[in-house]
């Protein structure tokens, strides 16, 4: 099991719940994959600070996350669904 943990705060849960039904399962699958290795499936977001990353899910979704390598926690900053 990975050391990484995706923070499931009320704000994060509200953001995922606010997605259309067809986007929720792909978003949750991405979260599972991020907990395995967030750097392997993400790209730098904006200036490459090594912390702020972006990942796509399905054909229409993007998550922007913050990866803290010290605490091994992943924080959802934004989620967008354009489908």
C-alpha cells in the first residue's frame, strides 16, 4: 500500500459530489491512482514547483492537486468537468 493519502475533507467531498453523475466514478478512480503514485500520472501545473500538479480523468475532467512530499498528502485544489 502506498504512503500517499488523498485528503477527503468536506470541501473535497462537495467538489466531487458536485460533478455530473458520469464524472464521479472516473474522478474516484483517479483519486485511487493518485494515492499509488501522484507524480507518475500528473503533469506540472503552472510553474513547475514540484508540488502543484494536474491530472486528467475521462475525456472531460481535470484535477489540480497539491502533493506534499513531506507529509505524503494530496490536497484537491480544483476539479473541472467540461463534458
